[in-house]
């Protein structure tokens, strides 16, 4: 496994040297700092009596802290899920094509590492980056609201981890695309297409009513059944973050579906990469 | 056991939706002895890069067998003993050279050795540029850094694709010295360079590749040596017609003549005849060719073009 971690470290070092990823981390820090310094919450006996943002009072009825913070945590979960995946698609689109560029891939393949280790290391490096960024943002949010309101929950952290699971499936497709075509733009396009497809797949039952019964509806259902239900995962993450009941029948099945899809996409990429000449 | 042993190596690059592909190697057979400095030369498109990639496992051959250091190039234990410098090494611009070498050390499975990495940078002439990011390096400096990466871990086999590309003449001398040191250490050097003078100076064996096949291979001195033709230079005032009667053909420069002699006896007999005419010998050498002439002659003979 040492070469896998070596390649992951290579990817992370490459990522850290990029200004826009550093800017993203600085941006998260600034948002958290602004929230921490500008938001004031008055909590009396576990109820949110008053809240001020930049000194202006936010009108709301007195309610318990956990109920009052639900929309905040749910909104944050959606931002982390969709915003994080979108940023990940853009920021990580050229990692794999960069590693597979002429002059670099020959050098890497001539080193004593297996091809699958190169792929696995790239995937691990990108996922470490995604996980680090997500945990940094969500932990900061939980700590700020925990300190200010005295309400501590692991919901946003779990929601962040679920966003990482969704991104893993998306990046698996991007990595596989890189083994077929060495293009950052096409990798990003493939990731974006899967995100849209995943949103559609999450609402496939509702959307299918727009298709006429018969071949078209069957075809739509057949195509979308193979895609990961990313929007359903995002909604589940929102519910977990807000500590509200889940609407999906089985979170385990949902996660398993996303996991299997990502694994399948990676398997295709590994197979293609093993037999490719550079 | 040879360092590289390739038998009937064929490689065809197939393209999707096409029945025929591009044939890069057409049954190439080559043996590179251990400890030798071996040069591979040939025209563009001869298959040199495909061959190098094949022996490193970067390209998978269509047919044939490859043994490198007694094993398969797919074996990571074999690749751990190889140092490779690709033709156009793409380096991470935002990194420091020490970080790059540290990563290569890690990926080669070697123990971390920051002091050793610094010594290696000094060895390739980058001692003054250790604190500069790779993005600020010139082409020649990048090439030196690539060479440093290839030399890490004292590899048994060094495969260098255009190692002196972009390096100034003084730098080339330094690189040549390093390569000679490596060969003296016992490493096998496999060099692909368009700079034939470079190959001629560094290598003791050469193979000429044309149209995907080895068309000539052997010791450098055998390839560049003329078979029975000698160059003799006489002191001024020779009697050219009498020398011509003695079998000497006037060369381009004043006092320079060519003579055919298949053995030492015939050569000395010819020289005795020349001296009998009053000619005074000041220089005698075999009428050899440089590597460029050998390459051109070989490739033209192969393609049927008159030299």
C-alpha cells in the first residue's frame, strides 16, 4: 500500500501548490470567521430567545435551539453537498489528466509501482482532499454553533461525509474518463453530467410521469436506475444534518447504490488503464 | 546474463474502428550486455521511443519477449533497479527540487535521505538552485533534475532518452562525466540521443534502428572503423605521381594520401614503397568513419537511397 500513499501524497502536494485550492480553504475560513464574529445567539434554558447578525436582530419566535438551527444545518448540508461536489469537479478535473500527461506518466510508470496503485493513489489523494475540506468546513460550523448556542450535534459532520460519498462516485467517473481521454474539460463534463444525472435519478419516480407510458418511460427508468441517486443522498444528508426524520426508505441501500456505482466506474477505469499504452 | 534481452519484438498501435494499425516495431531482436554503455540511434520514426517504452513496460508489445535485468519489465522489483529519464520529462512547476526528489525516493521505495538528495542535486550541477522552484528552471536545468531523479538509488540499468537535450556544452561535459562514472560503477547505460557525437563519446556499443528493426549492431570501434583503408600524411615535397604508382591515392589535403592494405604486412610493404620514393611519413591512421556517416550509410542502404 506504500506506493498508493506515495501517489496520494504526490496528488495532495500538487493540490496544495494550487492557488485556487488554497483560496478555497481561505474562503471557508473567512466565512466561518465572519459567522463566528457577526452572529450572536441568546439562549435561555435551551431556547433561542434572540439572535443578531451584524448587530441586526433577526425576528423569529422563541423556540428550542435544536429546532431553530434545523434550517441552518439543513441549508449548510445542501451547500456542502452540491457546492462541494461542483467545486470538486472543477478543482480536481485536471489531477488525473495531469498525471497522465506525456513526460509524467512515462516517468511514473517506469517507477516500481503497479498501474492500479497509481489509479488508487490518485483517487485516494483526491478523496483525502475532499474529506479534509469537508470536515474542516462542517467541523467549524458545528463548533461555532455549539459554542454560541450550546447545542452540539454530529449531524453536519455525517452530512459532510455523505457528500464525500457522493463526490467519490462522481470522481470515479472523472478518473475513468481520464483513462479514456486525457482531457480535463471532458473529465469535468463527465463529472457534471453524472451530477445532473444523479439529481434526475433521485427524482426518477416523479419525473417519469412526464414520459408517456410505454417504451419512453421504460427507457428512462432503465437508464436512471443505473445512476447513483445523488439528490436523494443530498436530501438524506440534509435531514441528518437537521436531525429530522429521513424520507428515504433505506439509507443503507441508497449509500450501497452510490458505492456500487462508484466501484463499477473505478473498475472500468482500472481495467482500461492496465491495458493502455502511453 | 544480459541487462536487456529482446527477441522478435513487434508492436502495432491499433486505432479504434480501423483494421490496420501503425507498425512501430517489426521483429526487433537485441541484446545489451551488462556493464556496457549502449547507444540506440536511428532516424525519426524508427521506433526508438517505442522500444524504450516497451522495455520499461509502459507500452505492451504485440509480440515477442523482453527480459530486463533477468526479469520482466512488469515486475516492480526489476523496475526498482532501473533509472529512467524520459525525453520530455514533465515536472511539477510549483515544487522545490528537493521535494521532487523526495517524492521519487518514496515512490522508488528507498529510505528517505534528504542529505543524499542534496548531494545528488550538487552532482548534476543544481547545487545553487536548490531553493528555487522548478517552474523557474531552464530546460537544461530541468533535464539535470530529471537525470538526478534517474540516478537515485544507484540503479543497475540507466535508460536515458535524450539526456543532454537543452544542456549547454559545458553541461554536456559534466553529464558525460557523470554517465562515465555510472558505467565505471558497474551500471549498464542505455542511451538514446540524437546527438551522435555524444553517443560516440559515451557508448562502447551501438545499435542502429530503422523502420522498426535493428539493421546494424556492434562495438563502436568496429562500426566506425574502415575495413582496409588507411590515411597517411607525408612531409611536404612528396612526389605524387610516384606515390600513385606505389598505390597511394591523393586525399583532399596537402600531403594526405589513402592506401588500401588488408593486413599489417601489406601496409608496411606499401609504406616501404612510399619511402622509396623519398616520402617522409609523419602520420598514419585507419580511415574510419564517424557515427553520422555510419548511420547515414546504413539507413540509406536499407532504404535503397544512394549515398
